[in-house]
């Protein structure tokens, strides 16, 4: 079981190739702590970025 950190999700959100490759190689969905979701939202500059962050974590279990 993987638990994703904010830095990993930022890299995925920004399209960093190694992060995307690692994420695509996972065989099960990793979990995301609620505080990490809040950090993604806090980092957003506008409503569009908030929606993008929420879309990123929507399929992942939040713990």
C-alpha cells in the first residue's frame, strides 16, 4: 500500500515524466492523506486549479 505525499502529487500534476511513469506503473491505487488534499487546494491560484487538484485525487482513496 502506497500513501502519496504532496511532493509526488505536485510532480504528477505538473507532468513530471518520472513521477508520471512511476504512478502509471502502480498495480493498485495509492491512498492520499486528507492533509495532502488540503495542501493541493491551498496551493491553487484560482478555481480552475482547485478543480484540477480535486480531479487528480478523485479516484484515489482519501485517508
